[in-house]
C-alpha cells in the first residue's frame, strides 16, 4: 500500500468504527464542516413521474410479492441471463422505491404492496443467511440486506432483526482476503460494483445497531482506497494511467483493470459509506463524474434505452454528489441532479415505466429511476443528511 493510501486510512480509520458508522444514514451525509447544503426544488413533472412509476410497480407486482427480472449478471457491455422470474434484488429495489416515497409496511395506499414484497424477501433467506432466489447472487443479497435494514430502521420490527443479522453475518463471512467481494460467495477476487453494494448494506445495518466487525470495515476500506486512480504518475500492470483517468476508480484493484463512470460513482459512494468524506481521491472522483456526466447520459441513457450502466452509475453517482453538496465553492449536487432529472424524465414511457434494455428489465429501470428522483424527498434513511 502506498504512503498516500496509508495516510488516507490513518486519518479515516484510526478513530473508532462506531464513530464512523453511527452517522445519520447508511449512504452518509457530509459532516457540517465538509459540505454546505445545496438544495434542489421539486418540480411537478418530477412528482408526477414518481407517482406514475410507483403505480406501474404496484400494478406489476407478482402474486408472491416479488417483481420479475432477468436473473443473470453483467458481462462487459452486455447482460447474460438464463431465466426471468421473481428477482430478490429487483424486488428489494422496488420496495426501497416505495419506502423512499414515504410508504411503509401496512401504511398508506401502498402499504399492502410493501408488506407483500417484504414477505417475499424474507422467504428468500437461507439457513446460512444468504438472501437468494432462483440463482440470484451477491448483488441481490446486498440490495436485500440494505432493504431489510432500511425497513427495520423505519419500523423497528423485531421479527426482521434475526434475518437481518444473519444476512450481515453472511456478508462478513464471505469477504475475501483482498477485503472485497465478487458475484459468487467465497470468490477469491473482488470488483468495485459488488464491493459498494456490500459496504452500503453493512453501513445501513450498523447504523441501526446490527453487529458489524471492525475488521470487516477496515479491510473493505483498504480495498476501496487502493482502487482509486489519484495521481498522474500512478502505474498499474499493463501500463501508465492516462491523465483523463485521474479521479476514476478501477473495476478490480491493481489488475490493470478498466475504469469508468459507474465504477467511479461506486468508489466515491463506497468511501462515503465507510465514513471517509475528504481526500484527494474523493475530490478527484467527484470532478471525474462531473466531466463525464454528459457522455454517460448520452451513451447509456438516451441512446442505449437505459442501459444498466446508466442506472447503477447514477444510483451511486447521485448519492456521491448529494453527500458532497457544495465544497470549496463547487456545487456538486444541484447541477448534477437537475441535468440527470431532465434526462430521466425524458426516458419515462407512457405506462409510467422506465426502460432497461440491457439488464434485469423495466422493473429494475423503474425502481432505479424512482429512487434517484426521490432523493430530495428524504424519507428513506439512506437519503437523509
């Protein structure tokens, strides 16, 4: 580990983990000294879009409480799947979309929708704590764990606590020697898109009193920090990092791996989730996201019909910018969100859904779009500063 990274970890992690993790939310708000709040105004088109999308999701919930999705995994720019049925990851995202709109189990016009979806997620719990159904993997386990943590945090339903603790213990148990996670449990290598999911699930759980070992958090922090391209002279196997990649995060640490907008959004948000709010890696990561916003929206949003790179990139990117707020005179949050909102609203279909041509499908795209648009609502604990 470089001296820069050792210094980074020393400033962030020599404090007690409880002090880092017992903050306002699992995706973290900035400390008052590090960011100035930058607000966005809710507009009627945004509210209508959310309402229509939630109605679409309610209308497309399966009898068992799940939402259908293509069960598989991303493969470079494609998506490989072998079945399409109730998907615990998509179901968890859809549930969080309702929670973020202010709808909780058994309460309000969508209370029954949330109840049924929660029952499905709980039915996916295996004896070892793994939350899986029909072959879903670690992505879905993390989203389901995050969903349970948010519901438990909002309701304090004790019947959820044991399942949630077991799900967290499973994440802890399958962390590998690199400090990360991969698609399958017990994989020996890691990647940023999987790591960020587990980090945020652990953060959400720790916030509400679920046991998370300090060692697990420390090891994950080292992995994320070492994945940042934070200097123009950094070299990895395979050659020199180009100057326009400074600020990006790697798919796999130290492997001469690719970097991208979604991976950088994941890396910055993972650092925030680990309680790290200020460093060159974060500032440069935020600037990288600002530079790449238009290309991300055009290439993977409007041209590609809501590619999964668009949705998961912005799912994390919007949280990174929201947490950053305004720093050193730079308003990271408002311009990013307002431009992204414009693009997302343009993608909505007449039936209220949002496309996901490459990925798990329209239920996934719709849930992701709603979660992004609902951040200013601040109902969900992960979206509170």
